[in-house]
C-alpha cells in the first residue's frame, strides 16, 4: 500500500515538474516582430485622410500601402530599423491639403510604435 502511494506521488511530482517546465519555457518566448502604425491626418482639422499612398522604405525593404478609413497603415517587419515614410495625398482630397509629406518611424522588436503625418 505504501509502495503504491509512493509511486503515485512520484508520478504526480513528475507531471507537476514537466508542466512547470513547459509553462516556464513558453513564457520566455518574446515577440520579435517589429510593428508600426502610420496615421495620416489633415493639417487643418486633424481628420483622417483616406486612401493616401504611404510608401515606406529602408535599404532594400520597401512597402506601398493606402490608408484605411481611419487614415491608418499598419506595417510588420522582422527586423528593427528606422523607416523613411513618404505620403502622397489622394487625387480627390478636398483642399487645402499638402500634396506630399515625409517622416520617419522607428521599428523595435516586440513594440508597436506609431507616427502621425499631417498633410
């Protein structure tokens, strides 16, 4: 009887240690994605600019997207860098609005940074 209790305790101890090790190993996995949000707004009233062309580049890494209804573009990269961001207003944007604007956005591992560009 004592021997079966000892075997049962050993089994549960082993299961507990294994579950602790698995849980601990998963908690050490860090997010290495570099994420960035670019917001394009009107300089006169802060309203989002829809369908603005957003061209971002760093060395050979380049991306071309258009802003959504909230004036936002989301970018994810696998490397930290500082992107140069060039924005061109849509052709149908009501005046007064600047035709182009530029800025930079820093990408860091596990962080979502953002920049607001005014047209």
